[in-house]
């Protein structure tokens, strides 16, 4: 009597898409499921808009007491976009958290196994964080601009969003904030610990001002905080870089952070 042997089926794991797309999708899933990510983004928008409203209202209230020189230097666009300073700090901390959570939860090992090319993993995270925070910053800047101009309207200080330089400042400020979030990713990759990376992030955004007091004014313009302020300024000031140059330096700082992080990630054990 013969027996029939039924061969066991074999399955081949076939990629369902491009590895780059898969890596981006994985990073987006991590970000949107990260605890407190959405809360942080909401806080960033609310605080940025509130800061813009307070700054614009304060300037409108003090307008009659300003000197002729102060009135000449007044920039209604940058006043209503002052929230980028807070947004850079908050979304920079979110950038830190997206990477530090990989180490604190041990997920970095699973990620490294799933995506052997570590540079692909890091760049995918950078792209997702940059795109997400740019969108959040853009919402905050548009809302801040609208509310700020409304507060300035009582003294006829408001400008239209179509006025020269307004849209450019809104977009440039959004790019600058997203660059700070990327710096946060880079710092967290370099030091691994969220507490240390957040401290460094605060020093980058705010602490540089303390160091800058010992620097000549011509050098202070290149500090991240001053460059961020210049990115949303329409009126040219001697103590600030031009908008395009300032934005270039901020993006350059982000590129340096990512390059250093990539080198360390490739050389050391996860």
C-alpha cells in the first residue's frame, strides 16, 4: 500500500513595496502612536498663537508711547509670528522624544533588525518629523498671524497676509521650527538620553543668548535664537541676518546634527 506525501507549503516573504516607503510608513506609525505627540503639537499651536496675541496686543497698547525710532523699526509681521520661538522649543523636544523613545523602550534593536541600513532608518525619521512639525508650525503661524493682525488693527498697524514678505515669513518660520525639531532628533541620537538631549535643546534655542553676551554683535547674529527671529522678520535690522541667510544657517545646524548622529549610529552598537 503506497502512501501519498503532501509536501508542506512554503511561503516566501516578498516585500510589498519599496524599502524607503516602508521605512517612512513605519516612522509615521511610530510618531502618530507616540504617547503625548498629539498633545505636544496642540500645546505648540495654542501657546504660539497665545504668545502672538499677547505680543501684538502689547505693542498696540504701547504704540502711542513709542519713539519715532521705535515706530520706524516696528515689524507687524515678526510680532505676530513671535510664537515660533516657543514652537521651536516645544517641537524640538518632540523631535528629541521621537528618537529617545527608541532607546528607552528598546525598540531601537527591533528597528535595526527590520531596517539594517541605519542611515535609511534615521533619514526616514528625520523626514517624517520635519514634515509633521512643518505642518504644525505652519498652522500655528497662520493662526498667529491672523490673530496678531487683528490685535494690531485698532491702531491701524496691521498688514495683509498678501503684503510683501508676509507669506515668506510665515513659511520661513515654519521651515525654521521644523529644522529645530530635526536638531532634536539628531541630539537624541547622539546622547541617547531624553533628559540630556532636552537640556541641550534648550541651550540651543535659549541658552545661546547667555553665551552670546560675551560675543561681538556681529557674531551674535549667527546664534540659533537670533537666526530664528530673523527668519520671521520682514524689516531688515542691523543686528539680524537677512531672512534667507538666517534660514540657511538654521537648516545648516540641522544638517550638522543629522550628519554627526548618522556617523555615531553607524559606528556604535544600538
